């Protein structure tokens, strides 16, 4: 079964065509700068080199049409007819409390997604635009919504509620939702396979560390708690996001700097995190290079990031009453040995001990623990696209 996976952003659209039975990525690509001058389509056929086309992409509908054209192209394409696309799986960031699982998209689902826009004003609108564009180009192809938030719907109430007057939860849905659920689910399942044990018997802490970063306590295959909250701003210090701070800082800064609500949201989401601390970059490669060259603020940014990762590992081990494995995934988690080393340093008392030589791995699946370690530390590259494709097939099979 061939599934087209779509991840639509406000000005970009990532895609992969996956043969789910063989897990092969037949083709993948990116439509970038949608609605902006200088838009491009970058397309890569399995086994081939990337091909970049400068093409006008005024909107997502045109972008989807160009994706289909690329997939059908005699030279760079991988299908001969659109009927070969059996289904489309869409990544949707926020499903609120409405969706505990992935769902087949119909008019009721579309309305529910629109109702969730106020919970994710930056993410849900482009997700919805991507779905509508696909439905327009492929009207007879079944489509499934796979939610970042769905995996975390198993969190107990005492974990997801904030200590605010209860009526704000009842009226506005103010609570912790959590994100990166597709990734946390995928790597926890893969960890169980690597350990050769039933997922239902394991307590796993999954660390999705990228420009956006979150940690999840997975007990028996279910999310018990996660670091992101009502929005993806909470938790760890990230590339440009502050992570969790004292809420009083917000009103204090708004008063001192004469900021509007839009100003403070932009400040916390786009100007803070390791970028704000280091003053160098939001990219850990740049920050690490600056730290090695003697930049003290860059070194401090790395310390702050790793310190918070370590705190969450300890916190979630306590929440679950122990831990069997810690998993590092996503861009930083998979490729940065220094971050992994610093994030578990001093946790030997918990049974977490890594082999520094094995820890030099980048982008490959590996158990980097010392043989004597009671808790396994694993590097597992995430594959959200494959997870979305498999979820899509599972929903359609029902």
C-alpha cells in the first residue's frame, strides 16, 4: 500500500511517498517558500539525487499539484497514475481533547480541526490548508489525520491539569496537551524491539531533541507525562523558545519593555531559548563551535539545555517509579554526542551509564550503554513519516 505523507507548514510542505509493506520511501521532497517569491520544489527519487525546480507556488493547492506532477514525471517520478496513491496521511499538530487517535478525515473532522485553531494558531491553519488542497487535487483518495497530541491523551488528569481555577479548563480547554506524540510513540515502540521485551512491561523516557524539543514518560506504551504543555512553548529550553519560566516574568517584561501580547509571544517563541542565551544561533552546531572557540555564553546555552534534559529524566523516572531505557532522538538527540553525554552525566546512581566511544554515533540506531548499565541508553533516529503512513493504513484497515 502506497501512502503519501503530507506535513504542511505556513510556507512549506514536506512530503514522502511510502510503500508501507516494504517501509521503502519511494520519493520525498519539499515545497518551500509557498506564497513567497523564489519558491522551489526539491524532489528526491529513491536511489537518485535531489532535483530542485524553481517553480511558482502561490498557494498550497498549486504546491500539491506540483508534488503530484513530480511523482508522475517520467524521469524523476515513481508512479504512472495517481490511482497508485492509496491514501494520504496528514500530520496535524493539535487535536485538542477531541481526538485520542488518528481519524479518517470527513467534514465533521474538518470542522473539529478548525475549532482547534485557537489552541494552535501557528500550526493548525497550514495543516488544514494542506488537507483541503489535497482533497481538491485527489478527491477520491482517502485521507487520515494523525495528531501530534493524540499519543498524550493517556496522561492522567493530575498530570495534564494546571493549578488554575477549574472553570478555565472547562470553558477554554486550558491544560497540558503535549506534542511530538508521533515521534515519542514510534521510538518507544522501536526501543522495545531493540530490547527484545514487550512494550507493555517497559518504562521508557523518550527525549525528542531538535530545534523544538520535548521529553515524554512512556509507561507500558502509554504517555504518562510530557514536557510541552498547552502549547509547544513549555518545557525544555529550545532553539528559539524559552521553555518553562515563571509566569510573572511575562507581565514584568511587558511592563518594562512596553510589549504587546504579540510582542511577548514573539519574544518567547522566536527570540529566546539557546539563541537568546548564546546570542550566536539557534543551531547547536553553531553554538558548539562557538563554545569550543571560547564563547562563554554559547557554552552556557549548552549547559542550560542539558541541565533541563537531565532534570526531566530524573523527574519522569520518579513519576514512573523507575526507568528501563532512555531514548535520544530527533536532530540533536540523534547527532550530538556532547548533548547526550552532558544530559546523563551524574545519573550513574540511577543505573544510567553510557560508553563514551559508542556515544560518538551520529544518526544511527545504537545502544550506547556500558555493558554493566542497569538502564539502557539508546539512540534511535525518529521516523515520523513512516509512523504516519502506518497509522494511516491502520485506520483504513478498520
